[in-house]
């Protein structure tokens, strides 16, 4: 049984319930801050930190083996990637799932952060392969705990959960994240909470991948503020490519106001049928409109990719010799080659 104590008001209340997840993870210490206003992101004493809660003993950090692979002695800090598009249904979650799986297959320690209120990425990563059931993850043990001013976590690294896949961990998503996407993210005090979290855990991983909702609200904005590179999955169709101008404007604004090191890794054509004249025409139009920004790798329409997601396995583990697996390997190669290129800093 799990005990979570909320502090505040005239007393305390205890919630009891089973802890979800597919492996042991240190439960988060939760409470209500003394003030309803969260500490500014650049405050020297952050709300919920040990320093900000005088007289309370901080939680012991989680064991290193909670994260597959532990902490490499000479490992470089993780690179943080963001999958983003203002339109839904273009393959963002599928890209994160298969891309992260291929990186892990290569031996990287991967953390997937689910910022989409649909939390499909979380469900597939934590799904029981035998029953297909997905464990319930308490709200205060999800990514929403970083953004909700009514909840704080004394040890934020404890929110990370292992999955059944070697080298893959997840920061679970929450359906209620959609209720936290209010107001202008550029002026929101929470815009840097994800960057602070990433800074705390990045030494434990090689790659961190953020799956964003189809909007530029606080979740997506915070991911860009924390990220090193952005990948934009889109379909080679009129509606699929709409909104790129506004998306680029958001990237420029984030770079100017919050994260000058953010790079556009490229636009990724998803569900692409190279036999379709319509797809070929739109693909050429996008390449002509955004020269050098469209990835050479295009992810095809593939039954194998859909079946892999259904079983909860990345394609390079589900069917490693398939065409779809080879495409995902090529995509991984191309993204790693593009990462860090100075010329990718220009967007508009």
C-alpha cells in the first residue's frame, strides 16, 4: 500500500492506494506548498526543495539501478529531443516510441517523457504484455506533478519509472495535463520546470525524448525550453503540413526568450507512400519550401509499424529485419548525424 500525505489547510489527509508501474520505483514525496504561488523558475530556493521546506529531512535519492544501465562513469549528459507538431495524428507518439526503442537497442539509456494528455506513449510502455492491461499511475506521480502548483515532489527523479524494455525509462503522462495548459506559456512561471527536471536527471541517460501534445501550450513550450533539438513529424498532405509557419515562429520565440541553443533537426515525412503521386508532389513542395530542413528518411505506411505498437514493442525489436525497422534505423542515423549542426539553428 502507498501512503501520500498532503499538507496544508487545517490538517493533513492521507491517501492510500496501490502504486502502478511495471517495476520498482521510489514513490514521490508529495505535499501542498505553503503558498499557492509557485516559486519562480529562476529562484535560488525552489518550491518543494529541501531548502524550501525548513526542518524536513530530504528524501534519500533513488538507487542508481532504478534506471536501466545505471550512471556511466564517463558518460556525457543526455541530449534532449522534442517531437512536436500543432496538428494531431501525424505520428509524433509513434516516432518517439520507435526512435527511442532503436536508441535503446544500440545501448543508449533512454528516457521518454510523455507530455500528451492522451498518454498513449505511457500506456504502450507500461502495458502488461500478457494481459494488455495498463497499470494506473497516480496523478501526483506523473509529469503533471512538475506543472501543477498544488503538488510538489521533493525528489523529482523518483517520478521516472523503468519499463519492460532494457535501457528504456518513462516519465508517465497524465490525462489531466490538459487542464494545466492554460494561459500564455511565454509568460508562465512554469515554463522552465521541465528544463530543471531534465538538468537533474540528464546524467543518468544518453537520450531524452519528449512526446508533445498537438499544441504550443505549456507542455510543448516547456519541452522546447528544455530541448536540444526539435523534430517535426508531418504527413505529405495539405492539412498535415499546415501550421508549419506558426510552429517555426514558436521555435524562434522560444530560442529568443528561453533556449538559444534549440535547433530544428528537421521535418519528418510520416505515413509516406512513395507510389502515391499526391504524396510525391506534396513531399517535393515541402522540400522546395523548406530547403535542407526535410529529413531524407521518410517513414512509410506500414502494417508492421502498427502491429509493433499494438504489441508494445518498438519495430526494431518486433520485426528487426523488416523494411520498417530498416527505415527506423536509417532515421536514427540521420538524426544523430544532424544533431549539433550549427546550420540547423536557423528556422524562419
